[in-house]
């Protein structure tokens, strides 16, 4: 049932060009959790590990219709279940700006 407060948003896979926005969201999550965020070296590794020749994770960005920058992100990675003999998806982070 509509409440009049719904927002439209778009999800898309992040690219290397989105790296700075992804880092900004990761830092916002760290601040929200009152944890230290990734330092400069960690940030460089995050970009390379996410968008290099052999990506270790996928990052997805959420865009609100009213915001020019992404308002949220998710980081996922493929795992493998030996008991089910199937790939599985692991959700590492999910965050949406509180506002």
C-alpha cells in the first residue's frame, strides 16, 4: 500500500571509475559503526581488488532519483559450497546512507 514516501532508485554494478564514491560510502559505514575506515593503502588495495585484472569481489551501487552520488552500496563475493556442490553468494557489506 503506497504511503507517499517511496523513492525510486537504481542499482548497478560499480566500475573502477566509481572507486572514489565506493570508498566514500565505505568510510561512511565505518563512521556509522564507529570503526576506523580503510587507510590510504587499504583504499588502493580495495580499488585494485575490486576492479583489477582479477576482481575478488563485486560492488553494487544504489542511486536515488534525487541524489547525484550513490546513496548506498553492497559488496558481494562468490563462494563455493562443497556440501551442495554449488556456487553461493556471500554478502559482505550492505549500507545505505541514513538520510
